[in-house]
């Protein structure tokens, strides 16, 4: 049975559905794979837009770099069969031209493109005069200005319907996620663009299947407008991002498992406000830990110096001086002397333990 995008439901109307669910393979691989994925996604009744990468920006050369323009035919075929509008990533002016020529419904700018103002400008120039929604992923590095700059370039090209996709940020030493979510950055981006929709991309944040559900839930708790989750008919055999893709049927289970929070408006507002504040606290706690780690490294250096010069670890005068200073500062910041004493004792003990370890080494 063939379906077409109902004339009454324009792409802007489809994108205004809440929650908006975008899914499809990381990459279009073969015509059969695209059509079977689309058909099985459609059968779940839960997906609004079909995504697929046609040109893949890969970190290292030699990996599969996408099927190219022929994939646009397959996507159009899938759209004819399922009625699902189609979305692809564009990174160059030429790719925009091809996408527009093939009537792609939604374009997105990938994280590796958002980082580069030259590339974003080239894409924006090619978009001039087009009437197509454009979703802009956050840049791979945690730099809000680059994300905002990309939005401005696309807006200046006359694109009216611009949305945001939060796909997490590259970071060293983060083991749990492929791309650290750094929720506070997305929250701040949304605060600065209150009328722009924001979609979460649990697939590229997680980098694996197990975290998808909890990341998607968090996004919904933070009042995101929807999610984009990669799906594949045979995830383990996917040509790109195999570890994070799920079957269309598993996607449906994940979506079913999400608590969509149909509470009354008051309750919903409360949950969202609370989640946002908690994220800010998480962020500050992370920074405090980083700073404490740095502080101990300096204590190690002092320990080394004391060892070389045969000085005792505990120097009472210095410690009293530190405390007095902290009490005065704490007063203006609303921190009690009792808290400051406890905090400094704990920090001091840790510092002494570090220095003792150095002295005995
Ligand atoms: C993708 O969506 O498949 C992709 C390449 O994502 P990102 O730009 O977020 O890395
Ligand atoms: Mn991918």
C-alpha cells in the first residue's frame, strides 16, 4: 500500500508533534535495508520522521563514508511506501543542492560540521531561498558560541524552521558515555532560544544500547521536544555505529518504557524546574571535584618540596590563617562556620594523607 505525506500535514506540522520521534539507520546501506527499516518503523506507529546518513563524516579515513546520492532514491522510495518524511545530514553546499533536488523534507547539520564556521556558512549559502526545516546538532566540543553561531548563519540564510539537536560532547576520560551529555549546556542553549525546538539524540550520547532508555528519559524529564534514536534491521551488522543501534521493535519497547509525564501542568512544571536545577547542581559538583583534584595535586607538590627540605607536614600557623580567611569569606557567601570547619578539616586531612604518602615514598 502506498502512502504519501498527507497534503494537509505539512512538514512543519509533522515537526510540531510532541514528543517528536525521529528514527532510522545511522547510514543508508542498501535499498532493501532502507525500505525494510522504514516499513518496520512505520509498523510501530511511533515514529514521525525517517532519518538516514547518506554522506558520513567519519573521524578516520577508510571507514564506510556513505552511499552518496543514490541513497536519496532509496529514501524517497521508503517515503512513498510509508508516508514518513525523510531527514538527512548535510555538510557541504553540494550536498544541500542534492538534498533539495531530491525533495528531502528535513536537513540536519552534524556535530562535525557545526564546529566549522566555514562549513556552516557554505551550507547556509546553499540553503538561501529554500523552504526546508534545518536541525542543528551541537558542535563536538562543549562550546555554546559555535552552536549559536551556526543557528545565526542558518537563520540569516532565511531558514524559518530551525531546531536544535543535543548529541553530547567529546570529552577525555569519560567512560560511561560516548559523548558526555553536559545537560547544562543544552539547557542554557534552550534558555537562549526559547522558541526553538530541541531534540535529544540518545544514540550518539550513549554510544551503546544500554544507556539509550535512561538518556531518553532524562531528556523527556528536562522537557525536550523529542528524540532522535538510530535504528537498524540488523544492528550488529550495521556499517556504522553498530554498537548503539537498535531494531525498530526494540525502539518501540524503549519508547514504551519512557514515562512521558502526563501529570497536570503544575506538576509537570515542577518536575522540569527541579530537573533543570539538579543538572546545574551536578555540573557545579563536577567542577568542585575537578578543583579538589587539582588542589590535591598542588598539595603533592608541596609535600615533595617539604620532603626535599626536611620540613614538617603540619604547620599550625598556616592552618589557622587559612581557616580565619575562610570564615570571613564564608560569612559573605552564607556558609556557616560549622560547615567551613568540617569542610576544611576534610580537605586538610586528605591533603595531609597525600603529603604523607609523598614523604614516605
Ligand atoms: C549521525 O547522526 O549519524 C551523526 C553522524 O551524528 P553526529 O553528527 O552527532 O556525530
Ligand atoms: Mn550515527
